[in-house]
């Protein structure tokens, strides 16, 4: 066991310890860890609420179905995040498949709500099987990282462009949001997206563009089951791309963040399998798939949560507590988001996804041998191509994957 140079005597690699007792938790609790959990939830909520509203509208969810989806997802994330954080004494922050939301916005309009629920159910089952059987590690090794990064960039890029275009529709709201984003990204990057959300709400209120709240709106969450329907087209257009993106854009970087933060005691298969198993029953209530968080995970795994790596698990548990509160007030989450004007929602989603798109593009084009295949994947995916009923993410995977296989064969022949 080594020691952290900045904190002599503290381990920089988490030792293999048993789960804490309640007495341990009370001793390890800290305000900084609780705050880190809250910041992670605020950043994830503000960065994705625009996608949620758009996805529910595109999929023709009723108000009750939208509330049910949010309630089920937040309560499920809270439960599985708390269990994993407690079991491994690590800040295992859960999240949803952000790129999967983008796919739903793009393609769910072609399917009924039961078909969307069936596709999400199938994706959760696939992830559960991959985790429980240990196939996760073998499968992810076969997906070239530049191609998965290009797929992610291609799925999210249209939302960034749509967010920029919203400036012309509602400049009095979007321009202040853009200026806030630029200023806060320079001064305090983590506050950028929550700050943009706050400024957008204030600007919408001042310009009179907020929609009135529906009469009799309920603040509480509720659950409404949907009988799933299955079709080959929904499986190909929704299930397959959502599953691939869950593995490549969420689980892989999320587990890597845990490992680099010293939590090598957290095995990948139980995390992938556990989140998939939790998502299975929740999908019936419309929930988006649950994964380990990637972007917001670093907020809870770093020294800002606590100087001692052994006490940062409190941040993961408290993150789960905040998620549970959002689930309990799922009605208020949906009603509040519905009051926001569409251009503001589009701008918020675009700005929240900008950093992810930039990182994905850089990763996709970094290696010369994969560059052309990754570029094809990105362009075809971002094009919105729909051919023979199959969506652009699937075509991006097929075209980029075929290009990569042919390029590798040519390299192998040239090296002989």
C-alpha cells in the first residue's frame, strides 16, 4: 500500500474493507462529502432535463407516463447507488444513459410507448446478462474506443447545433445563457451548467416566456406500469444503439474514473450487472436505463469530497439520498420542466452536452489508423439517416465498423 504525497499516511488505493456499519457511517460522515453528492445530482439533473423533456415529447408520453418514468428512474438510481457504495465503500455514483436519451429524442417518434418500453426492457436485460456472466469485459475489448467515441459524438452533436440555433428563436433568453456558460466555464467549470439553468429560468421569467403551470399539478412522484411490446425494428433502432452507448460512453469511463481514483476494489461485472438488473423492473414504468455515472462521478471520487479515500463512499450514499428526493417529488420535476420554453430547453441541452461532444471528437480522431473509420461513424450518425426503418446510430456503427475491419485487413496485408 502506498501513500498519497499530498496526504502522508493516507492510502491512494482503497484497501479491501468490509461494508461499513451504521456506526462507521456516522463516524465517516462529512459535510464536504454530502455537498459533493448534492453537486453531482444538481449537475446531472440540470445537464439532462432538456433531453428528458424532449424525449418524452418525441415518444408521445402522457404526463402520467413521464412522471412515472422520472420517479422510477430516480428511485432505482438511489437504491442501486446506495447499495453499491455501501457494499464496496466507494462512491459509486449512478446515472442514466444520456446518449440513450438522445436516441429516444431522435427515433422514438416512430414507435408507440409500449414499443419504447419494450426496447428499454430489452436493453436492461442485455446489460444485466453482460454484467452477470462477465461478458462485459470481453465485449468492450472488441469495440475500438475511437469508434465508440465517434458514435457518442455523432448522437449528441445535433443537440449542440440545435441549441446554438435556438439563439435566433429566443435571443432574450438564450444569449444570457451563452454568456453565463462562457463566464462560468472560465471561472468555475462545475457551476457552468447549473448556472446556465438558473439564468435561463430567470431570463424566461423576465421576458414572460414561461408557460403557466397546469391547474391541479401534483408535486409527488407516481408509478404507472406500461405493458411492453417488442418488435425487431425497435430492437435494432433503439435497444442495440442504447446498449452499445451504455457500455462505451457510461460504464467504461465510469469504471475507469473509479479505478484511477483508487477504487480498484470495485469489480466491473457486479456494477454492470447490478444496474442492469435494477433497470429491468423499472423499465416497465418507463424508466431510462441505469448505468454507473461517468461525467459526474469525478465530483464524488476526488479529494474535494474528502481527503481520505476511505471516507468518500459517503458522497455516493448521499448522492443516492438526493436522487431519492427527486424521485419522491417526480411530479414537480416534470411540471417545473414543462414550464420552460422550448428554445431554452434546447439551449440548455446543447450547452450541457458541449463538453462531452468535444471530448468525444478528440478521442475519436486522436489515432491516425482509426481516424477515417471514426469520421465515417460520426458523420453518418449525426446525419440523421433513416433507411429501411433503421436509425442513423445503427448505420453509423455498421459503416464505421465495416471501414475499420477493411482498414485493419489492409494493414495486416501490408505488414506481411
